[in-house]
C-alpha cells in the first residue's frame, strides 16, 4: 500500500481538528445524556465508516476489507474497555459532569501511546518475522485467559498502581471541578481526578497489548492499523456514556471477544507459513461472532433497564465545597520580578 506522506499529515490534521471540535463542544462540564451520547456515537461511527469506504474506493476491496476488519476488532475490544472505565468511575464516585474531561484526556493519551505501539510493532514485524509467532501466541493465550475469567470483575481497590500513586503523590481528598492539580498552602497537590486519569491510561495500555497484535493479524499495513485504531478510539467517549449503564446486559460479550482473539490468533499462525485466510472470510467470522454474542446477551437480559455499575457504600473521595475551591492558590506561580537596586 503506497501511502504518500501528505496523506499521513492530512489524517493527523483531521484527527486533531476532530479532537478540538469535541473539546470545544464539551468545554463546559455537564452531564451527557443518552440522546447526546447516541448522536455523537452515530457521528463518530459515520466518520469511521466513511473513511473505510474511501479506502475501499481508492485502494481496492481487499484493503478496504482489511480496514473494516481492524476497525471492527478495535471497536469491539473498546467496549470491554468502556466497561472497565464504568467500574473505575463508579468506584471513585466521579461526578458525571467531570467524566468527559477524563475520557477526553485519556483518548488523547491513548492515541499517542497506540501510535508508538503501532510503529514499534510494524518495525518488529518488518525486522524479525518470527515476532508474528509471539503475537499469535499472545492472542491465543489472552483469548483463553479471557474465556476462563469471563465472569471476573475489575476491582480498583486492589490496584497496585493506585496504591503506588497514593503513596508517592500528595493528593487531596476531594474533587475540585475539572482540575487535575491544585495548590493549597503553597503545596502542589493532585486531585482524585488525576488518579482516575492514571488508571484510565493504564487500562488502555493493557488493552493495547491485546488489540495491537489482533489488528496486525488482519492487516500488516501500518496506515490501516493506525487509522482503524484512531477512528475507533475517537468514538470511545460517546460510547461510554451510551453503554456505561448497560454493562449488566452484555453477559456474553467477553466470551465473544475471547473467541475473536482466538480466531485472529489462529489466523496469524496460519498466515506465517501455512495458509492465508482471505480477508472476506476473516471479516465475516469476526462480525458473526460479535453479532451472535451481542444478540444472545440482549436476549438473555431482555426486560432489564439501565443501571449504573455497583458503587462502594462509602465513596473514597468527596466533592470540594465552593468555599474550598475559591480559596485555592494559582497552580503555576509567576516568577517574582527582582527588586530594583539603588
């Protein structure tokens, strides 16, 4: 696939413009309802699909199908990531109007991290062909582990990263609006929102370890790997607000995701030396597994309404009072001008 340098810059500029638009649209902290989340989700999916249609038209059906297979894998694995975020937000009792800012910063960080992971993965595959065997083994092991632990739940209270953060970073006991850092009595302190952001970024690193090898199993074109990842990630915030209260209904989704990882692991293993599985067949298998798992989940839980993830009886953090916020000192102090000498 011959991708000119200007096209890379155009895609990066477009992604930056979309992030800026999203930031401006949500510059004021507010609760995002289902209708607003549905509208934004539809818009992001339409953009991702339109880009895939352009790839199909400009570079042919095979590369177009590779993009859509990668996009579908990333989008489906992102749903599991969304459910982890819902548990984290519920555990910390993050006010709903503050959640979008954390997710926005988390997605920006995820785009940078995944770009680095994709570049590293493409370099390793081009330099050491046997790395594909390691990727395949990782996918098979991850899929098998996900099948065995499909009923396990994330427990933020047992997070070693959270304990290390609270041990080494001075932190307040209250949310101070959308601030990540505050200064009180001359001391710079992190807010609980920064701790939540750290956990969100850490969760994406964990998911990237699975998703990056998975997408390399369906396409070895770095441009398609990056764009499929990017357009799937751009819709994560809206997807969270749309699906966060429906975790309990996707009872078979993790099983479906595990089977998808096992399938792409098998496909990658066959691709190395034995047999090339056509992209059309791979895309059909992935779409079927996901459709069946979602359909069975919704059928098994029909009649159940929306409900938030379980929260601790006593939240670990509180919301700062207006008086506490008003008494804060500027985070970044101005340098004092030297006094004139006589």
